[in-house]
């Protein structure tokens, strides 16, 4: 009985650690996704700005 209880506790701890790791990775992915979207917007704006400058010249 003790071994089963210990195994169950170990499994619960492993599950909690895995869930925490998943949450951490999801948060990191969300942060990186936002950064990528921001970079894409900046590239588009840069391209539009250069096109505007070429039109004025």
C-alpha cells in the first residue's frame, strides 16, 4: 500500500511539474508570437515608408 501511495504521489508531482512546464512554454510562445507580429508590422511600415520616400524623389 505504501509503495502505491508513494507512486501515486510521485505521479501527481510529475503531473504538476508537467503542467507547470506546459504553462511556462505557452506563456513563452505567446510572448514570442507577439514579438514576431510586432516585427512583421515594423517591416511592413518600413517598406511603406521607403516606397513613400521613393515617390517623393
